[in-house]
C-alpha cells in the first residue's frame, strides 16, 4: 500500500433543478487537490496551502470530520496528514465542502487498502456535509465519489443509484458573491402545496427518464424547479434575466447550482455550452458583477488518485 497519495476531487452540481437533495452530477473541472499521508501520531493533522484560510481544527474541518467518521467505523486509530493544495471557492454552490469530504474518505480508503466501496464511502462523506451546512445530504458527495449523475432514492437507509446519461455539457457561471449553504437552507419553505409537489415529481421523473433514454428534448422540458429556485433566486442578482439569456443561447435548461450563487445549464454540445456561458457572463458583466465561467462534460469517474 502507498503511504502518500495526491487526490483530485471534482466540483459537482446538486439538485439539477428539480431534484432537491436527491440528484447531482460531477464535473471534470474545477476541483480540490489534496495530498494525504499516513502518520504515526494517531491523529488527523491538517495543512492549508490554499488562499481560503480553511479551518484546521479537526472538529470543524469537513475533510477531517468525514475521515473521522470512517475511522470510527473501522475502529482505527491510524493518523493522517492532509495538505490542501487547491480548493474550490467556498460558498460557490458547486460542492466545495463535498469535494473536500469526498477527497478525505477516498484518500484514506486508498491508503488503508480499500476496505470500503465508493458507494459505502458516501455515508462517511455526508458527515462532512453535516459539519458544513447542518444537514447530511448526499446530492453532492455521491456524484463526487461515484462520478456521473447519481440519484439518492432514500436516505434511511441510504440508497444511491447511478444514472446513465448521453453526451451532455454543463456551463456554469459563478458570480463573485458568496451564498452560504446553511443560510440558503434557512429561507426554504417547510410546507409545499400539493400542486407544486406533483409538478416537481413529474419533472424529476421526466429528467431521469430523459437521461436514461438520451432524450434531450425531454431533459430540457424537465429541467424546471418550481419549489426551491423561486426562493433562492432572490439571493442572485439578475437571475431570471441571465436564465433567459442562457435559454435563448440554446441551453436545454438552466437553474441554480446547489444552494447558489452559481448558475448551471445543460446543452447538447460543447459549442453550444460555450455560447451559453458567454451569454450568462454578459448578463453579470452588464450589471458590474465580477464572474467566471467554465464548461465541462459530465465526469463519469469522480474522485481519483492523480499521483
């Protein structure tokens, strides 16, 4: 077994419009890079080489919390040294905490001889999400660990299902404002009218069916969120104007990535996705909001060893 490894853990888009807390997919970039090494201290030691001043207390760091959950299950006192080399910007809405949590449990699993499957690692990574947002959700950590699109059919017990997809490209634009996941959850309504719930169920079922069958038109018709997006859109300046610009540029659909503020789209081709990204960037540029964009195909592998 190796004693030191370097890991890449991808950004993810959660909810995918109509799948709040149950649907997500992995991107090829950006992502976290960390190095992990076994040590003889019996504790988790953290080092930060990113610009984000990550918490280095093991009780507050999502990577360490997720890793400790895994070590508890193994009844192991093995020590680790973790160095954060590069980081998805926290609060960006593309799975920053999930990438860190997934990287920690995946790397430790590799160093310990792979006692767990990737699917089993999801439960441990969820504890990192609990530390970050107060809720142990899996719609980011599942695709980060397993790759591709994933559906969380159940949380009790946890049942994560890989969803096949046709060639499809995401364009994501991140306005340089921060929306904390914990804050964006506080504004959500706790009761949903049955009419809206039925509409949302239909869209989620249609999106999954479209991904399975490669029906791009069905995917586009289903990428609508009638429950969460109308509330969280209030936190993102110019959201609806930018969404319309993306659709006019040829996107199949457009919505908020995770808790925001990033906005994602899906398109049939990379060329269309590039065009959509430019249209969304222009919308933010027009009102003076600094932003950056990236285009990615769906990452089918998930977190991986790079060294």
